[in-house]
């Protein structure tokens, strides 16, 4: 699991970067970062929901707590990538 | 499902919207895909363009590619650009460099969400001006120098690949590097006036291989607008990009009079989806029967039996259409040489705003014998 990427700490609170907009799409959402002008594609509606609700949870781990093991790992990896690309930021 | 398969079914709004703001242009490039030159009297007004920008903001279209014609000849160009970027619609505009003065360059650097793309079709004055016209090379280079001097890092230098400039790929890269810009190369299309020069200018089979090999080596730092996916059948390395025709799915064009076409290379009634004046842009994007059809699975036609179809996807719809080829079947530049070359009915182009040829002033016609005394002239 690459949640050890520098900077990303799943034990800390995170939220969607205020400079990022999420556009709903049939497959999930398109995320656009107005600062870096980068596009990302969130390919699962569950991931979109997770990202939107991130700031309601005290930590990232708490936000994914309801998921089963293999899925939890996949979503944590996705969140780590989103943190690397500045799409989500420490709350 | 793979993301690319999702894209084929269309998105809620385009990712890459090209929007031409005028047909007017100071140049008369021989390969102009929109046959630009003269302004169309029915072009969208300032207020109409702002209304479409408002709609794009609501649809969350995060950036648009503005072109023409030469968009900066619109007197309201800077006002509209400012309006877009302050309404969450970023702007990348294509220009031949005409209005990129040192002052404008400094203003552009200070504006968020703006990117500039300078067109250059030859790495030397001779090759460029043969296509784009006398003086156009110097104009483009001066614009690049002004942007670089103002500190505009990473603007784009955009090259349409032709038989004459494929050997200059390295030189184009060097020019872009010299001005701290990023090189973008795209495919020549037989669209607009491009149809007139297609046979002479489109790269040879050997040059297509050269483009492919060069992109495999340098592709990570070079943009292509995904326009060379038909070359993927040349090797096992897929070129960077989506590798699909995005027409009506993730891409479309709004032309200067508000007509919406499936892609920027298809200004023709066969690809007209609607007009923003009638129903707004969103409704055309969502409800056009043409776009619905393009979002259905497409037939491979004559390509179905070719093992490379997955790699090349049959190539470019517009390139096929304007060379008289069936849309379900090989691209005219099919690297396997499978495209028929005879018996093709080339369709007429759509709108033509080309500059009118100069006509010498004077008598419209002179009688063959100015002093013919006969009271009757028979032709």
C-alpha cells in the first residue's frame, strides 16, 4: 500500500482542496484543480462520496472505516494519489 | 469499465471544447481548417458570448480552447477573455501572434487561467511562410520573444505537421525550448482549405513513421491534442493520450456564428449538432441526435478484419469524410495502406470565409476588337 507517500497521513484529517471542483459524471466525477489546471477522474461514485465527505471525519482512516479490507486499501491508495496531486489537503 | 470506454459514451459536458470567436483573420493559411479570412456578419455578439460563458460555468466546463480565424482581431477579445477567466472558465487561445505585443504579454502573465498557443508551421521562415504567408514567421517569433521576455513560462508553440516540416521536428523542439515554451504538434486535416492542399502537404508513409518514432522518444514533453492515434498501429508502444476519436463525446466545436459541430475539423452540415442561439449550448450537447449517435458503439466496417483496429480505432472521422472515405473503414493515412485511393467522391466543404481574390479595377471586360464598326456583337 502506498499510503506512505510523503506528506499523506491517513491518521490525520483531510478535505477536498477548496480550489478543486468536482463535476458529476456517469462514471463518478471529474476533478479539476484551478491552481495546477490538472484533471483527475474519480472512477467510482463511492470514491466521489468519500472525497466529498472527507472533512466530516476526524481522520482519513475514520472515513474509510466502514469499508472491507481489499476495498479499503484501494480507496486509501486513491486518496494518497489525490493528496500527492493536491486534490485533497490536510484539514 | 475502462475510462476510455466511459468516454466513448459521452460525458455530461465536454472536456475539450474548441470555440472559434471569429472567421476574420489577417492571414490566409493554405491549410486553414475553417476556411477563415472574412468576418461573418452573423457572428455571436459580446453579450451572446458572455451568455454562453455563463452556461459553460454552470456546466463546469473548466477551460476552453479559443481560436478562429484570428481571435484577437475581435475588438472585444480581451474583455471576453477576462470575462471567461473570472467565471471559472479558463482560456487557452490560439493566435498567429499578431496582437502579442510586449504590453499584452505582460498583461497575460498577470492573468490567471490563461494560456497562449502560437501557431508556427515551419521552423524556418521559408517553410512556414509558404503555408502561412509572408511575414507570418517573423510575427510568430516576435510574439514568442515577447511572451518569454515577460516571463510567460510554458506557453505553447503549435505546429501542424506537413510534408515540408516533418524533417524539422528537432528544430521545432529547439525553438520551443529557446523560448521556454512547450511544443505541440498536430495532424494536418483535409478540412476547409486543407482539402485543397491535402495531396501535396500530408506526410508520406515514411514521414508518418518518423512522426511516430519521434513521439515515442519525445512524447512525454510534447503535446499532440491526441491527434496521432491513427499511428499507433506502427508499433507496440501506444502514443500518450486517450487513443480515441472524441468527437461529440468529450470534444466539440462552437463556431463563430454559434453552430455546434462534432469536432473542430468537421465544419460541415453532416456534423452539425445545433446552434447555441436556439437552445443554448448545454441542450445541444445533451440532446443532439447526432451526438447521441456518436456516443453509440461505432462500426469498424472494413477495418473489422484488421488486427490493428484496437490500436488505431480506424483513425479520424473528419479525415475520412473529407477525402470521400466511408466513416466505418480505414483512415486516408492508414499506416497499413488499407484505404482505397480511387473512385472516391470528395464532398464539398462547408462554410467558406476565405479572403476574396483581388480583382483588378477597371472595365469588367474589353471587347476583342475595340473599334469594331459592326452594330451587332455576337458571342
